[in-house]
């Protein structure tokens, strides 16, 4: 049974402008482990990675029904690839069994999360 569904999309050119004006935005979004992966990527892949993670975290918060805020902060949510490269979700350092899909194009990054009961 589905408990929650979340979907979010990010405009990558807009995100690039935010990073240019406020470089610390990257650290507001990414956990330490995510940031290490981000640092290892080429600049254009960094933008896709950040956009995908931001969209995924927003989608997860929507699926929870809380949104980003007091009960669910950006650093509470972590998305790390498993051994096959598929993204998996951690919430408050606990691996979840929730489903996540992240995609991106030249202009957009999007994510969908499904939480089952």
C-alpha cells in the first residue's frame, strides 16, 4: 500500500545561477558523503548531481507529507548509489525501503519518491 508519493523538478540553469551567487548553497543541500561524490565530478556533472539530489530531497519530503522544514531537513535526507548505481534513500542516517528515481536532461533534473506502508 502506498503511504506517500513525491515528485519534484529543478531547472538546472536557475540552480547554476543560485550556486554562482551563493556558493554555500551546495553545502546546505548535500550531506558530507554526497559532497564528497559531488567534488569528484566534472563541473557539468556536478550541476546534474546537485539538481538531482535537491529534487530527490524535495520529493521525499513531499512524500512524507511534511515538506522541508522542522520535521524534515535537507541534511536528514541522503541519497547514495548502491553497488549497481541505483540511488537509495537514507533518512536520519537509516536506510529506507522507499523507492526513488532521479533523472536529468540538459535543462532539468527531476525525482520521484514512493513510500510504501
